[in-house]
C-alpha cells in the first residue's frame, strides 16, 4: 500500500470513528427536532434556513428536499433558504451590513409559527446570532445544527428551541455528518407527515 493509499484509508477510518461517536451522542435530539419541524408545518408555518459558507449547501439541500422530495413523491413543504438569494444577500452586504444579512430577511419574511433552522459548521457567526435574535423577536422557534458543542449560539436558545451539536469537528469532517443528520430529519418529517 502506498503512502497516499494509507492516508486515504486513515481518512475513511477517521470518518467511521466520528460517525460512531455522533451516533452515540446526537441520537436523542434528532426526533424532537423533526417533531418541531412537523409541528411548524402542520400549523401552516414555514421553515426558514440560514447558514454561512459551505454549510449553506446543506441549508439549500434541506430546503430543496422539503420543496421537492427526498425519496418518495409527496406534496411540497414550505421552506426558504435565506442564503440562496445572492442578489438580496449582496445588497445587504454592499451597504456594510454583513451581520444583518439574515436578520433583515427573518424580520421581513418570518412570522409567529414559522421555524428558523440554522446550520453552523464554523467561522463567522455574528449574522447567525442576529438571525436567531430576529426569529425570537418574531416569536419563531429556533433549531440549530452545529459542528461544535457549547458555542456562543447555544446561550441564545430559549427552552422551546432545539440544538443538535457534534463534538467540535472541523468543517471538512463535520460536513458528511451534518448531511447525514439532515437526511435523517427529512426522512422523519416525511414519515411523520405522510407515513411510511
């Protein structure tokens, strides 16, 4: 086995270890988060997502799955990714208000009964913090999916909010686990709303 092949094998082994660790630590909050999504949708609410950087890919994937489907045809479910609108995002940033990129949109689009789903892998979080504060101002429940435990975001959450936190993984290691959790949440939402 070459040195490169050994490195690749080690990456697989590390991923399997991290997956096993996540399975032992984040199983219990996953169903309550799915229930929160279902409750918002049943009460005619929508799920609004936001994330920075590569985590925004996961936010868009989640919204696409709700709006279209995961594995089986079903009615579309209302979900909006605030990071998908590049024109609005860049206009807010252009006016030197990067920290307001999501909170302005939450205040404009969010309403009581909606739910804000924040995905955090690492890096800049001030705009996510302000989005959470705006959601609370709009009487929205908040769910956070994070690559890190006990972040400054955790302290903002209200008792009715939810958090799923991995064990302080770097973004590149967290990404496949975050995607796995997003898929689990989507499967649970489908099962709880449509059976199967």
